[in-house]
């Protein structure tokens, strides 16, 4: 069974930093592109970042580029999102999601349960 | 960036009704369109990919159609468990989602 378990969320002050982790199991992690998608309270889904299977290709949404860094450790089956210079508008549930590999583009057939990041003083 | 617009933003329907949700892209995305279902407090679930392909395990009452800029998600016979918010997502370029359609059961 595919499992994605996020951790690392919490309360952080504006301008602060936080690192999210996503532990993967039940599949060959090193074979899949992975993504971060966020959802502000009561709002819709917003794609944040993606990384290819070996970490050599990375993309970011304009809203986080230069502040967030996605990475992965295939030996540890773990995806990361390092977030810095956090703003109130970064407050959201952050989901890690596995790319299906069969949509012809990015689509997500497995999701974690999400971890809440709250940016507030 | 490609903007995705869903309509309606919310709707209420009865068990057994046929329900259609529309998604429009700001430019042609061929058939790179996916649909998700999200229930409160839960992660989204993939329903439809590539505009009309049913994801494994998804009931056959769900179907998708469209190409270019206009797409639809149809539930042929609404069930109580279909109460949820539905999102479209384009995978033609940098991913983006529609704003969501909240479906309630009367």
C-alpha cells in the first residue's frame, strides 16, 4: 500500500523557516516524480513545487520561488520542502503527492494526509 | 500561466440526479485535464485523468469529457457519498487547479 506521511508543520513567525518532510513507503520512491501542493484554510488547491525522480529537475510556483527549496533523499525514501522567509499567506495545509506517471503530464494518484503550517506572530 | 475556471462554484442536487460540473481553461490544454474529489479534512483523490480516463477504483458513475479549453465532469446518478468539493487541474504546463465546486446533497 502506498503511504505518504508528512511532518514538520507548525506555528512559525513571519520571516521564519520550516522544513517539511514526507516519508514514502509501499512503492519504489526513486522511480517517481514528487510534488508539494498546498491549501490555505477554506481555500482551493495550489501547486507549489515538483522534483523529478533523481532530483535533477525542479520547478516552483512563482509565489514561492526563491524562498522554498524542494529536495529528496531516495536512500531514505523522503521528500523535503525547506521553507524560508515565510509570510502569512503561506499559511496552509501542505500535501506531498506522488505523480502518477501515466497522465501525460502532472497528476497525483497518491497524497499524504497533509501537515499544517501557520505563519503568525 | 493557465487559468482554470470552474462552474458552478457550488450546487445542490438530489440522490439519483445527473450532475455536471464545467471547467474552462484560459488557453487550449489539449486533453491534459484531471479531476479530483476532496472531502472535508481529507486529501484529494484522483477521479479522472487525461480528460476522460477513469482512475482505478473510481465508480463508473463518474465520467469526464472535453478537449481544448472546455471540459466536464459528470456524475450519472448522484449518491450520498458524492458530497464533496471537486477540482479540475490542468497538466499541460505548470500545474494549476480550478477554484473548486462544492457539491451538496439535498
